[in-house]
């Protein structure tokens, strides 16, 4: 009886190993096609297993660091290098994830700036702009923060290519305006100033004007205009924002959203320069 039980246990282990090997082959097949993600729905359509059994397989694969769970029922296949360092580039799956969630999006702020050579550190935190609130995602040692804008013009969105395909990124001009719009949430003006000082080399006056015309936040135009005019001495770019603001009613604002008023008022841009602007460059 003991021999029979042992034999059956061996058969069970072998069957289990074959199933897991088959799952592993399925993951390899996904990567061989240039894909980096799969969904639970795909697994259900591929394997003749119960939902409970498939959930157990997902748990095992995640524990073995062969996959990462990005959102419920959306997974990314990990390479050995990603398993070791815990860094999973967002560019490999963000477009597929947002299509899966049926959300419009673009990579913005620091995540966009680094793609234009204006930030030199490997990002450990990404910023993705969406049109309605979403919870942050933590994957390995990286974090994805979602910030909201109700609308944007697709003319200001560029397509960048990764090993997985194309993904959406804000243009240099839109990136600069977003920095001014979200400056109270993403770091101080001095930190942003360091990025802008390099980013403005990618900004074109004509495109700056077109982007500003469709940008809904007047205060962002004023803040960026002040920075370009008085800090970076780029009157060619500042003129584009002046032209756009001439068609609007600008009000008095503060430069740094998270700092109190100081009374150091710049009349040209109607900006209270309530912080000292410094650059790390």
C-alpha cells in the first residue's frame, strides 16, 4: 500500500511539473512574439483548467518572479535581469495596459523629460497623465503615479517606440506646461527648473504657441512664461506664450503652488515670485 501511495505521489508530481512546464513554455512563446504581457482571459482561453487552478498558477509564477502582477488580471512576463534588479520598464507594457483598461493616457512630466534627454537618472517613479483618477501601481522597485487632466489635444502627443511597440508621450512643449500646472504635486520649482533648463532646448517657438493655445490652464502659461523670460532669458519662447495669453484674461498667481504668497510681484506675467529659483546644473 505504501509503495502504491508513493507511486501515485510521484505520478502527481510529474503531472504537475508537466503542467507548469507547459505554462512556462506559454510565457516563452509570448516573449518570442515580441509581447511582454498577457491577461487572465487569455489563460482561460488557452488552458483547459478551472479558474481556481489558473489562479494558483498565477500565484506560483508571481512567487517565482517569472511574472509581475500589474493590475488585476493583467500580467507582465519578466526577464532574468528584471527578476534580479526589480526594475520593469514601464515602456514595455504601458500602452497595452491602458488599452486593456480602456483609458486615454500619455507619459508626462519627469517620465517624458527623460525621453528628451532632460533628466539623466533611471526613473524609479513614473508619471502617467489620465483623464480620471486611478490608483498608483507599485511593481518591483518602481512606482507609477497617475495624475489627472480632463482633456488634451492629440496634436501635442508624440509616439515613442520601445521593444514592445509604441507608447504615448507628451511633446516637449506640453511637458513644460504640465510641469508648471502640476508643480505643487511633483517637487519644488528648483527641481523643475533644473529639468526645464535642458528641456527648453527641444522646444520650438511655433509649436509652443500652438500648444499654449489649446492648454486650458492660464496659470501654467504665466508661470512658464515667467521662467522662460526672466530665469532662462529665452525671449523667443516667452513671446509664444505672450501671444497665447493675449487672447485670455490672466489673473494674479503665485509661482510655486505649495508656497505662501511673498509679495515679490512680476507685473509682466502677473506672477508672485514666492520662491527663489535655483538650478542644480
